[in-house]
């Protein structure tokens, strides 16, 4: 029997009840045998360190119904929405997925109409009094009458665009999201659903009663047993880099442009916390998310040549029995190398940036992230 796969591009930061609902819906609506997740590694799209490491989040995803987890490389994961989407679509297409399922506020949105009205002149968005995102959304609204401002609507549009540009290898399955808005910061009382943002805040504060209501028991156990991380843990290291580093060197790093390096360096010494630092460097031109990504690029010493690459390999983080059978089915057809165990050649070659991103976390937690690590295997008795 040929197994059919539905793909999801995810961060699972952390895996919660909304994700479990999405997986169940994806299975029900496609009839897929296998759910494949292309998941960000140790740094996520908003420019933040993941709450738990990629192995702990893989274990949570497998317990929650995913069959195969493959890492979305840092060069795609730590990017604006259009590049994040393009990397994820490429990975899922390489993994022979038939469908791409994603949560969105408006599952009936007319992606074709939006794509038909994309601007052709990049200068349309080169203003300094508003963010790129605001200008982009305003332009599309004027052209199409469609408002594109909810985070998951924006991602959904970029998934559709990336899929079209890749030749439509995936059938899109937009699913209505359950629960609170993407950026809600608190967990509502007597609800089974909350945003990942709110869950992270509650977990970091040790408010396990609130967390327990909105995540599977397997996620709760992993969260309570893990060393959770946030920017506050990494800020002393970035602050040192900014204070001691040369502006000319900062300028060589990815996306450190338009003089922002001076602003970041100037704000490092007087601000004892990452939150205060972010508040000082914020302008109308830059969103907090973009500034956080720039901070991550500096901490990781990420060069343009490392970040402007498409996925070069399929790094397998974990699988169920069905996921393992699916890997066996596709392994001779996949166009990218399958990496189940990171060796020195991977570390020094295509995996160098991911290895560095993992090494920073290892400095903090003492848990090795890449060399010698093998995929998490779901215990089918669970």
C-alpha cells in the first residue's frame, strides 16, 4: 500500500491543544495515512530561542499525533514570513507530501486574487515612517479589497505564493483556527485553547495550572521537566558581543543594514534586560519581530551567504512507526539527502549554521543538540 502524507509547517513552541485539533482535522479532511511536520529548530521565526529544544518539541509533536518531524533549517526558520513559507513548502514537497494543511483565521481567503495583484516595484515599500508589513498589507488592500493582517492569514498567503512559485506540488488545505488569537498574551479561564505566546508566558512563570488546561498531558510533562529558555537567558551574551564588537564587523552579518548596527550597539550598554533593549531600539520602521531576528542573527554570527540558501538536506528529528514506514517508502525518491544522524561532514558543511544554533543552547543547558543525536522514536504503546 502506498502511504499518503499531509504536511504541516510548524514551530510547536510549545505543542498545544490547537495543534492537536489541527492534526486531527488534517487527517479527517484528507484521509492521509501520515502527518509530516517541517518544524523550526532551536530558534523560531519571531527571532526567539525556542522554549524547549527541538528534540523535546519533537517528542511533544509525536505524542500529539505527528508521524514524522523534519527540521526546518535555521536559514529558513529564522526569516520573514515569505522566506519561512518558501523553505517549509520546499521541504514538504521534497518529502513527497500531497497536501499542506495550515491554520488560518479566514480559510476561504482568495489567495489567487491576492497573488494576481502582487506589486512589481520593490520601491513601493521603501518608506521609513511605516513597517514593510504595514505598507505591503495596505497595498494589497487597496488593490483587492482583502484585508491581510492576522498573522496566520499572512502566513497562509505566503504558503500559497511559495507553492505556486514551486509549481504547485502541494494541495492547500486551509483550516479554521480554534481558540484565541495568535498573539494573545493571557490564557482565558475555562478554555481548552490558548495562543502559544500566552502558554510560553505562563510556563516561564511556572503557572502550571493554567498551562495544564490548554496543552496535552505529554506536553505538560515535557515542559515541567525541561530547562525552558527565553531571550533573557541569551541577552548577556548578545550584550557582550554588541559592547565589545566593532560596528564594521556587525555590518557583515545578515540583515544588519540601514545603520541599525549603530542603534543596536548604542543601546546595549545602558539596558540591563533584553526587553528594555528592544524598547529602546524600536522605531516606526522596524517591528519588534524584525529587531528580534536581527538580534538573533548577531548572536548566531549569521552571514548572508549562510542565510540566503534553500534547504539543502532533510534532517530527521523523529518518527512514529507509520512515519518510519513512510520514510522507507520515499527514501529513494527524495531530491535532498536524508540526515538521520549528524556527523562531522554535516557539522562542517551544510549543517554548520544549525549546529551553531544548537551549540548556543548547549552552552546554556548542557544538552547536546546535534552531533551524534539520533531521531526520537515514538513508543507505540503510548
